[in-house]
C-alpha cells in the first residue's frame, strides 16, 4: 500500500486562495491522501466556505495566529500520516505532483524533506522566488535557489530538471517525513514566518538526513500570499536569518561570520536610507536589536550535533553578494555550476 500523505494547508484569511487553488489539490491523482486546512484564527469566512464547498476537506481550528512556524507545529500535532506536505494556500498544483516526490523519498529513508519545482503562477515561464528549483545557501548564510539569485528570476528552460540534493526545501510546498519532523521538534516557533524551513532543513542535515528537489513534480506559486512585502517582512527575514546562523553554525564559524553579516546588513540599511527607503532601514536596525535581545535574554534551542557549513549539501563556498553585486553574475548556473564543474 502506498504511504499516507497528508496535505496540510495553513490558512489565515485566505478564502480567495482556497477558492481558486483548493480544487487543484483535490484533483491530485495520488490515491492515499487526505487534505487538511489548518486555520490560524482567520477572521474572514474561509472556514465556512471550505465547509460548505469542499466537504471532503478536513478542518482543524487554532485559537490564535501562531504564524507559519508555530501554526504548523500546532497543526501537525493533530495530523497522523507517513508524510506531510506543507502547502501554501496560494499554490496551484499539477495533477501528478505528489507521485514523483514520494517515489524519490521512498528510495532512501534518509531523505527527510523534498520540494517540487516551483514556478511563478502569474508568469509560468519563470521560476518563483520562494524556492525555485531547490534551495541553496552561501558561506555567509544568504539563501538562494536554482533559478533565483536575490531578486533575479530565471526562465525555466529545463536547466535545473535534475534531481539533486539541496540545502533547503521551500516551505511553500514542502514534503517532509512526519517522524523526522516531530523528532526534531518541528519548526522554531520563535521565527513566526520566513526562513524557518531553512533552519529545519539545516538541522536535518546536521542529524545526517538529506534534502532533495524533485523537478518532475511541478507547482505554481503566487508568492507573498500570506505576508506581503514591507517592513514586517524585511524585519523577519533579517532577524530570522541571523538567529538561524547563531543556532546552527559552529563556534569557530560564528566568531567571524556573524560580525561580518551585521556589517553587511548595516551597509544594506544605509543604502536604503540614502535611497529614501526609511522603512527598510528601520526594519534592519530593529532586526539587529531583536537578535541581540534574543542572544542575551531568550531561551534558545541548539542542534545536538554541529558540523561546519562546508560539509553540508547545497552550500556555496563563496558569497553570492560578491558574485552578484560586484561580478554581476545574475544566474545560479553562472555562480555555482561553473565553479563546481
């Protein structure tokens, strides 16, 4: 019998997305599946809408909005399955998107998480920002993807169609073994949203597990569907990235990488100030103060095992800041593949 797959859609005021994209999820051809909408204390009519129009979909209700990280931690305590698929409400799936990923993960029990190819819903010929063709990270902790470097999105010309180990799998459509998710205590709820999936995948690798991308599976992501671009998004990205590095780097790496990152972030903040983007400047300064407070006062959870970043898969040994902004390399293949090949 095929493994049981639970597709869990975390919803917060997402009635429009559920109306548009839930039918494609229900039409998925994988037979042994269940679909669950985990509602994060929405105040719109999305729960009533799902109950009225999609009676086959299970609904579980949270009493407060715990964000992406805390929301999924709460929801998955109530879901029993062999595999979880953490699926954003703003994702349209193809009919056979589940089968290739499960086939891949079933071949090796060390594969803890996997993602499909992520394309743009509005521009389907382009990769989508949130994960594209599989997540990588550079030596200074900057995440990027096969098909996305900073804000540059590549055309999908099947250049990244190979199954490959990566550093992280997108949280927009993340397949994960349920037992490993719970073994590692899920996401770090203090992240609220953004980069918690990278932190989890990093911890998975430190425990000896593997992260893959399976491009035979294709989904289409709207992007920024749950937290629009703005000061809050900038704050969470900068804060969470520094928290993730603080947790997962070795002591020797932290001694120089964290001060250097604070410097680079400060340069970005000043650039924003000079160009009139005061919200960007304030968000980064606020993020830095939040990290310092977190260092000094907050209870922190560190992985049981540590190893240097350069021993992990999907890690670029240089810095994409230099490659992209100084050497003007726009695409993943220009930066990574040629250096590796």
